[in-house]
C-alpha cells in the first residue's frame, strides 16, 4: 500500500513539475496567446468538444486573443494564423522554413505509401522531384491545352446527361429538377481518369473509381482513434478495424493497378508516350521512369514501386475532382440564388461570342470573359473548399509579427476562409459580389485584379501560398471557368425551392443541402 501511495505521489509531483516547467518555457518562448493548457491534456476544452468543432473554437479564441493563437493538443502546441500579413510573412517571406510536414498518422500511411505523395511528403528531394514532374510534364500551359479534347468530350456528356435527367417523361409531367452535384462529380471523375490514364472509360468503371476514391476520403477519418495506440499493439487489439482500412486500399489497388499496367504495356510497345503538346501525355506515363531519392538521399535513386504509383494516381484524381466539384456547386448555387448575376454573366458571353448559335464556350473565349473570371474568384473567396490548409511544420525557430516565437517542429495552420471573409480587407464579406474583383482601367477596359498566388500579398488563399502553393491552380481555374461558362451558356438555371448556403464538412466543405435546380435550354442565338 505504501508503495502505491509513494508512486502516486511521485507521479503527482512529476505532473506539477512538468506543468510549471512548461509554463516557464511557454513564457520564455513567447508563443502566441491562447487558452490555459494542462500537462498531458493540453487545452481542457478538448475533453468536452469534438475536433469537428475546431473551426468554431478557433473563431472564438481568435476573437478573444487576436489573429495569431496557440492551441495545445496534449503537450503539442499548434499555432493558427488568421492574419493576412502573418500568413504572408510565414509562407512567402520565410517559405522554406514553413514548408515541411509532420510525420502522418499510421492509418494515413496506408493510403499515402508512407508519405510518398506530393501533398504529405516531407519538404526535401522526394517532394521536389514529384512536384517538378507534375508541373513540367502535365501542368505546363502548353501541356494543358493538349487535354482540350478530353474536356470537350466530358462537357458534351455532362450536357447530355443534364438534358436527359431534366426532361419530363411525358407531356403531362411537370419539369424535373436536377441534383447538379451528382452529374458534376461523374463528369469531373471522367475527366480526371482521362488525364491520368489517357482513356475514355465507360460509366460503370468511372462509378467504381468514384466510389472507391470517395470511400477512402469520407471514411479514413473514422479510424483516427486507432492512432492513439502503439501501432503493434493496436493492430492486434483492433484487428478488424485495421483490416477495414486495408480493404479500402485494396479496392483502390484492384481498380487502378490494371489501368496502370495497361498504360505501362502501351508505353513499352510504342517506345514512349505522346509528345505532350498535340498528343497529351497521361499523368501515369510520366511516373514510370521517374526516380526518387531513397530515404531523401539524392545520391541514391530508385524507381517508384506499384504501391507508390497507385498513391500518386489517387492523389491526382482526388486533387482534380474533390475541390473542383465542390467549388462548381457553390458557384452555381450562387448563380441560381442571384439570377441577376447569372444574367449579367450570360450577357457578357453573348458580347464575347457574338450572336451566333455557337454551342460551346471554347477555351480561347474564356480569356475575354472578365466577369466570368470574377464570378469564379468570388466563389473561391466566399466558399473556399478547404477552410484550413494541411498543417505546415517549421524546420527552425522563427519569429512572427508581434514578436511571437514559433519553435522548431511546431505545427502551423492558416485560416483560409476567415482571411477571405475579413471585413477589413473585403467590405461586406459574406455577400456574393463578383464586381469586387473588377477594376476599370478606362483605356485598357475592365480587368480582374487579384494576386491569387499570394506572392505580393495575401488577401485570399484558396490554393494556399508559398512553397506548398497548389501546383494545379491554373488547371483548377480553367476547369471552373470552362464548366461554369458552358453551364450558363447552355441553360437558364432557376431554383427548385430555397437555395440553402449552409455548409457541412466532408472531405471538403460542401453544401449541407445539395443544389436542386430546374434548367431550361437557352436560345443562345436570340
């Protein structure tokens, strides 16, 4: 009995000592302010609130402590930044220092080949090789144009499906509203698969790929609690749940590996892929001969293994589909809710295209449509698909504005949505006003004015900023402009009931109630 009392007393003294020491170090480091943190527990609020309420909790503490705050999850401090200037200082002025990632959770390692993809890879040789390959081989402007036929094919199929599902089956039947997001998701998955594998797949296979990809994105978070156990012990105690994760991955492998191997055979037989300009190079083709650094050692190179090929293909497909579909739905919801904006956009298109009966807004036409660009940017500002970035990690001690220290190894994240809704930067921020992006240059006409990259200053950052800035931002903007433009050019969209702009978090921040709309073909020649 005495031994137990002594042991408990020692633990209590140790906990008090740890608490006092951590407070002394906290003051010495001058971390950004935040609520009280206890040893081992961190902020007691997490005993009562789920992490799903993180965003609301952050807003509460930002209003109390300022735009740069510290929260503790256990003994680990995490800094959250809602300041435009502090974000620019960190991500752009000190980009290399703030560009690293944390080691990811054990459950996520299964679907990322132990961090061998672009988004989660550590900042170093492997990340640079993977990113450079994507930007130079696929996302260069000259290479993007080569995929125009795939975009045209997907658009034609999307328009056909919308007409088919919106027409009543008999003259006596009322018009049928469409749930737009379902058709958008199918279309963008068709496009992503074509860009990744160089093939136009049938609807059945596209639906299977879609279910597999979304099955991972929507369900992997349900296994987060497994990461609190030592891996070897947890995999014994929770064998069935670990097997569920492996089955999610196995389904991806069963679907994508045959497609990868088929492309590998074609490339081998032809002695190479397309030329990348007139004949597009599928993304997977660029990976076959790519060599990455073994354990981040640039002197030791190796080719990618099958599991890594699957991971990079799934990352590519998710990057194209997930945020694009969410953003398209948000933009179209606002055009349905505010018909005057929709009609102003249609008027601009008629002025650019002329009075012809042209069936499609072509990619060359988009460059002349400033109001369309403003509509897309306003959609990204008002409804960014991610309200937070993936956490960054600093590689050396740093200092932010206000003299706050950021110790080496600290997690730093950025409040993307709050920066786009800051009334000091964006007057009437919760209103949907595309005109805020337009500047009249008189002689030069109306221009769209915003630094979407954040290189000069950060006003909004839907694609991030700095070294981890989304490499596919130009492709993303092209897809949003192309599909929004053609949906409005071909149909007049009217609401089927109230357009509810409430949000919910899935793999991205999407509409709580999917957009339901009537559509009627436009007489574009009138």
